[in-house]
C-alpha cells in the first residue's frame, strides 16, 4: 500500500511538472486558449507527452547510473588481485575471475563447468572436501590452507575463504596464493 501511495504521489508530481512545462510552452506559442472538448483532449495529450519525456529522461539517468555501477563491479571482480570462484554444490566452477583462472593456469572460459577438484592434489582432497562441506552446511565464512595445482602441475599453496551465496546451492570462494609468503 505504501508503494501505491508513493507511485500515486510520483505520478501527481510528474503531472504537475508537465502541466507547468506546458503552461510555459503555451505562453510562447500561438495555440488559442478557447475551452472546447478538442482542446481539452489536445491539452491532455500534450501533458501525457511531457510526462513520457520526463520519464524517459529519468530512465536514461538510471540506465547511465546502472552502467557506471556495472563497470565498477566488473573492474573490482575481474581484475581483483584475489582469485574469486563461484562453485555449485558438487564443486563445479560456475564463475571465476581472471586471477582465479591464472592461478589454475588456464583460460577463464575453459574452466567454467570444470570441477575444481581436478586442481586439488590427492593429499589435499580431504582438507578441501571438509572445507567445502563446512561452507555448504554452515552459514558463516569458513577458511582453509591447501595446495592447488595448475595445468602444468605447478603447486601453489593457497589460502581459501568461502561462504554460501544468496543463490541456493552455490558458494563464493576467495583464493590467495601464499606460496611466496614468509610472514
């Protein structure tokens, strides 16, 4: 009900604004101000046209703002210095950023649909399975350290954090290469 009141107020505000703009246009035009049904209809059409123009301008502004946010999100996600993965409940990669693909030594598009377990060596599988189980059954952030292999079988020690995503059945992981870290 509050939304209906807000929409009604918004529509009235747009109409008043359109009426005002139309009055300003009429002052500078030569349209006769004789009251008749045709002129009333013409007036209503003019008001409606102006309302549509105002709504279009607002829509354009919202679109431009959304594009700006999307660009910012893309930069933050894709170019982050941390590997980001979205996994389904079976550990299959649903989405990943460039850093994550680089950690695994493969092109990003070729990793979507692959099991991340393919990059976990045998000795790290129990740790990874336990970690993933805790992520999918809990409602808090979980973490672990383990070894990941890239496509050249080069080992990297990584620190993983994971949490359930809002989309049911998916988890979000951040992965940081700590192989060279001595601190």
